[in-house]
């Protein structure tokens, strides 16, 4: 029998798949949602304007009503610590979107930039307007101790941050109605608790909600279309690199 030379079969490397023709990351949530959020902000501003002339009466009725009721403790706790719950919800949302929906994560992160901008804007407005706290006169019983001088009232920072975080979460997962309802409720309760605790006027809280909502919505609208292509390019580059198929 003749000698036969056995040759090894050539190694076949998987070929790179064709690049997707659509972006990896959707650019924005539905445009109707953005318009709805901005309309909500307009309604909040109108309510704040209407509340301003009667701010003293409304503050006295709400603050003293809660201070003399069994709800004083819960109102004070929510007013002081309620933001931590909203922050925790945002953190859980970030983890969930990181594992399940990177497009939603991108919107949430851009919304996070908006949260910072909303807070800075609120602080700047406070320094310009310098409205005294409603509890500064000391003639109304309040749940929480009145902040010291220089800690101005308008707008309510807690309301700004609560609305800003809630808006970022809504824009990240707009199709989850139960989730949207939950974060809206948390933001509203936090804003109202600041009035109930006696440290803010009603128009402070309403204006704060509007400010946080507008800044985050506009930030997401502006940032996401600019950041998404960068994320797409990085994702495509990673998927077409040789190491990706080894």
C-alpha cells in the first residue's frame, strides 16, 4: 500500500456579520412624550403663578394643618429623606437598563446630566431672587425647623431634583406606564411634603417641579441625538474587531 500524506483541515474563522443598517441606539423616545412633558411644565408654571398671590394663606393653612396632625411625623420624614427613595429608584433603573436596554440607559444617563444642570440652575435662581423662607417669620408652627438665613426659598431644590430624576426615568422607560405613574407620584409627594413641612411656599414647589421637568427634557432632546452616533460607532468598531470573534 502506498504512503498517503494526511493534511490538516484548514481552520475556518467565523466571518464578521454585515453591519446593521439601522442605528444600534434609538435616538429619542416618542416626540409626543416630550411635548406632553413640556405641556405639563406649562401647567405647573400657571399653577405657581396663581398660587403666588395667596402664598401666605396657603402656607399657613397647610403647614399648621400638618404640624397639628398625626401626619406631622411622616410629612417631616418625607420632606427630609424622600429624595433618597427617588434616587434609589433611579439607581435600580440604571442597573436594569444596563442589563436589558442600553438605549434606555443612554437616555437615562443623558437625563442624569440634565439633573445636574437643573440643580445648578435652581441654585443660580435662588441666589438671584433671594426669596425668604415662609417659616422665617416664626409666626407659623412648622413640622421641620426653618433653614438658616441665606438658604433661600424659591424655587424648592428638593422639588427640582425630584422632578428632574423622575423625568429622566420617564424618558428612559416611557412605555412602562406603571413605572411612569410611580415616579410621578414620588416626585409629587416629595414636592408637597416640602410645603406640608412648612419650609416652602406652594409656588416654590410648583416652580421647582416645572424647572426640573423642563431642564431634563430639553437636555435629553439635545444630548441623545449627539451621543447616540458615538455609541453606535463604538459598538460597531467593537463588533468588527478580530478579538470579538475569537
